[in-house]
């Protein structure tokens, strides 16, 4: 091979390497832009929130629910919990006006006790886990919401979702709320407060408004539920209770 052809070959190789290098840089910046561009629509925000939730290893939560009916307000549930996805563990404490309940999931078993009673063990099933896993439940409703709106503050996104009616009814039945047919659902919405830097949820507020039969009168009823989520990915100590 002549010196001229060898130099031409080296020139072509250098051009090819430069072209490949530029292509890699362009691909890198395209991916970076796609993942970090400013969120300007609710659907994009919902997608990033669901993606961020999929990477959660553990979290803790506080929950408070109340009901308003006929001009009066009542506390339904107040409590807190810890969820460890990595080790498939959970600990929850819930209280109402006249009762309280502790629940622990560890090593494939679910343990329950109410105030003044001993622990009872049950085989863990999917329904038990799903009933108390606040983050996953609300993410399922978000994924089934086609009507979304968003607002921005300095540190947070506020994402409001109006879930599919069938998805709501399924979650309501899981929570023990049975709609027997004479009730009329007026509104069901969920408001997610989402951290701007991580797209992780810091609080979830849901509101249900419906008309139901109370002592023969069709009465407006509203149920408000708030879950504050914090301490993402911290190490949790959840142990088997002593029976």
C-alpha cells in the first residue's frame, strides 16, 4: 500500500471517529434533555412521578381521614406506617374514635392486633398488602387517570387527577366503602404534591363527594383523606412481633 493511500485511510478513520464521537455527544445531550427538560404539562409530570415511585425502596407515612355529613365533621382514621419494598415488610398503626389496630407484615406473614388484644397471625395475601400500601394504591389511580391538571410553586408541583370511575369503585370496595346503587358519586379527585427536584410525592390528598341515603334522606357526604409521605429509602427496622 502506498504512503498516499495509507494517509488517506488514516484521514478517513479520523473522520469516522470524529463523526462517531459527535453522534455519541448528540445522543447524550438528547437523552439528558428528554429527562431534565422543564415539565410543562400534567401528563409528562404524571409519567415522571410514576417512574420515580417505581424506584422507591422504602417510605414512611402519616394518614388522616375525616367525613363531613349533615353539617358535622368526624375523624374516620388517624395513623402512620412504614413500608419496606426491598425486604417485603410493613408496619402500620391505625386508630379511630373508639378503636385502634396494629398490623405488621414480615417473612410472608401478616400479624394483627386491636387495642387490648394479643397478636393474631394470618397468611399474607395480595389484598392485605395492597390495602395498606398507600403509595402504590394512589399511583395505580394516577395511572388510570385521563383527566389531569397541574400547578407550580417554588419547590413543588401540584398535580390533580380525576381517576377513572371503575378504578375508583375498585379502590373504594378495597377500602370497605360499598356503593349499593342508590348513592350518586358527584366528585372524586386526588391532589399530589410532588417535589420538583426528585419527582417524589410528599403528600396525597383525596376527596370523595357523593349523595347517600341517611335515615331515609338523600344527604351530601364528603370524605377527605390526606397521606404525608417522607423518609424515602431509609433503612427500616420491622421485626416479627412476640405472640
